C-alpha cells in the first residue's frame, strides 16, 4: 500500500492579462462605465496581473495572491474606509489570502480573504466563457472576507457556508456580518447545477452606523453543461431584494433587482473557439446597479468573441460587446446630452498564465 504524502508543497504561479479596448462612446475621461473588465478606452493597459503562492499539506492549505490592474481599481473602488486603517489601499492588493484546516476528511475550514460564493463567472478572465463579464457578474460580489466551511458531502455534492464581513467588502462598514451558502450538484457526466445565496445588513458608514439595518437578500441559480462534444454552455439567473427602513426606522419598503445571462463556447479546433453571451439586467431602484443619473439600469445585450491558444501558456482573446438600455445612461461623446441608450466595445487581450 502506498504511503500517504506527508510533505508540505508550495507552488508558485503568475497571471498577466494585457488589453486594449475601443468604446463607441469615446468617454473623455477614458474610463468606461458599467464594467470591471476592459475598463479603459483606447489605452494599452493591464486588466489584471497577479502572483500567487499555494500551500498544500496534510490537513492544511492556503493561498496568497497579490494583484494589480485596472479591473482591480474599478472592482475595489467601493471598499469602505471606516477609521484610519484597512480600507481600499490594503484590500485591493489582496486577491486571496486565506489559511485552511481539514476538520475531517472532506470538510475544510478556511479563514481570510477568498473568492465569493456567488455567481457562475469568476474573477480571472482565463476561467470564463467570455472575456468581458455579464452585468449580473459585475454587480454581484467577486470576493469576500471572513470564514467558510467547504464540505464535499458526496462525490456529486459540494456544500459551502460563509460568514463574511458583507457584500464584497474586506473592510467593514458596520458591526453586522453576512451569511452565504452555495450548493454545487453534479448531474450525470457533463452537467452541474449550482444554487447560491448571500444575506446580511448593508447599512453602514459614519453617518449610518447606528441606523436600522438594510437587510439585503440575494440568491441565484446556475447551470453548466457540455451540450455537445465541442459545445459548452453556462447560464444563471439572479434575484436580489433589499429592505430599507424609513427615517423613523418603523416602516420598510422592499427594493428588488434581477438579471440573467447565458454563454456558450464552441471549439472550432483544438486551439481556437468561438464564445458568445446574451444577458439582461434590471435594477429599477439602483440598489447595486447605480447609473450616476436619475435613470435606472435596465439593459440587455450580447457579445461575440474569438479565442486562440497561441502557445500552451498564452491566450489571445478578441470580443465585441453591445448593451442597450431603456434610458440613456451610457457615456457618449457624440450624443447631444452626452448620454446614449446604447454602448458598444471591441476589446482584444493577450493573457499569460504560469
């Protein structure tokens, strides 16, 4: 009988995603709105770069990944700063920084900063069907800070329970904590179904520290499947609700938002693939999808891209994306009002993984 590996292993890795994007609205600031990915117009830049160290040992694990890039600047812009320490200056550097202990076979307890429990699109572009992210991905948490239990209950079912600071924040904005749950179920050989939820108080800040809670409830359902030998499909639908008290803290009104997307990847050859996505998102009360105007985000769109594996560690991705909103909320230099109902972007990226 082979002896169990009792050694401690540390592996190192790196990722670099460089890009240039052309936005049809040609924003004067060069900052592109409503996205974390390809966040600058007509500018060669780095979307995301990270270095990592991953530790694995008997009953112990961990990952430390430090990052930078325009996507990081955008995604961590909302980090609270309550007090003189922590805040976005520290938070944006930490992609993941957690330590874990195996309580029993298949049951892990991790603590620190880690990727969130929600959604079907991840933070790293190399892991997603399309280069750009859907609106449901960009307006839900990519990361969390706290503790999580991850249990491989059976060969077909994984269960995760989180207790975290809140809705995508490493630094706290109140004294409450949020609870997250995720179930991933494998069905057959080529399909997995996921349900995820996150609930907590999102009231916070110096002026709001002692006000009644704004309870945010969020959940979604996602599916991944290999429909054909060369065709992979991913889809999800999300629904959120936030209860907001009046100034007296007695009566509450509920504000909801929802969204969905479906993405497909068709392998043309072993090194090339077509990828596309359709999506819809509606946040009438601007709970999380804030437009910067009095008009809400109620948008539909689609994208189409070509991926090429130039070398084993090098990927070239090009994508065109179009969004159409019911009202004019997209920056457009040519529009009389400076805003338009439609936005289009063409982006090309070269990504190196090690």
